[in-house]
């Protein structure tokens, strides 16, 4: 008798009801092998493997989310258009705060504090319900990790051997703008 093994089944849901978490928290693991997010992440990562590990721990009316997101993006170098795999290795630390949506006429104000300029602490996400949508969060985290101007190598510049000589002129600095743009008008003569 031969057993056939199908894809691994995960016990990690895509919608987590936060109030049902135990006091010590719970770990959630998602990957391309367990296939929970394959279809939802396909537009960003294609067939690249991914691994998401999250620990969510209750802290009163707030929930501490810590974990990692690892995958790769199929991109092109912004200088030479060479295909490349851009590695995504994110460490996430968020506070999930459940807050009722504002009613009509309600306002919310926020003071700016110097501690908000620091990057070492956790960010926070305001949720309108106690259900955390994991796939949406992971999708947005990966999308935000994509660089605006991807480079094939960390030290990639115009000396890259993959850039055609004919294309290098488009990357050169433009001529300096004149100090007075109206100088051109001095040379013009009116026919009268």
C-alpha cells in the first residue's frame, strides 16, 4: 500500500480573533508549503518561496505582534534592467490596538512627540474589530519592502557592465540650469 502525501495543512488561520488568544500568546507559521497565502501573495512574489512566523501576545487591550517575513521579489535593476531576485527579510514588531471606529462628528487628535521620531520601538496598528487579517498585513509589509529604485548589486552604478553605452547618456547629469532663466530673452529681437 502506497501513501500519497498532499500539501501540508496549516493550523494557522488567515483571520485571527485576538480575544481568543491565550494569555501566553500563540505562534503562527505560514509558508508556501502550507499554501495559506500562495494565491494572496502571488501578485507580489510570484512563485518565490515565503515564510512568515508571528508571535501574538495579549497585553491588556493591546496585542504585541513580533515575527519575521522572508521571501524574494522578482525585479529588474533600475540601471541595467537585468532580472534579479530581491531578498525580503523583515523583522516586524507591531502593537495591535483594537479601537472602535469614530462615530459621525467625532474627531481624533494626535500630538507630536520626540519619541515618535525613533525607529527602535514598535509601530502600532489601529484595528476596528478584534479580527486581525494576517494576509492583508503580510501583503502590505512585502509591498512596502520593495525598493523604489532596485539595484542589481548593492554598489551598482553607471560603471555596471550590463548597461549599454548608448543608454549611459540618459543617466548623465543634465546641464546646469542658468542662474537667470530669462537671459534667453535678451538675445531675441522683435520684428517691428
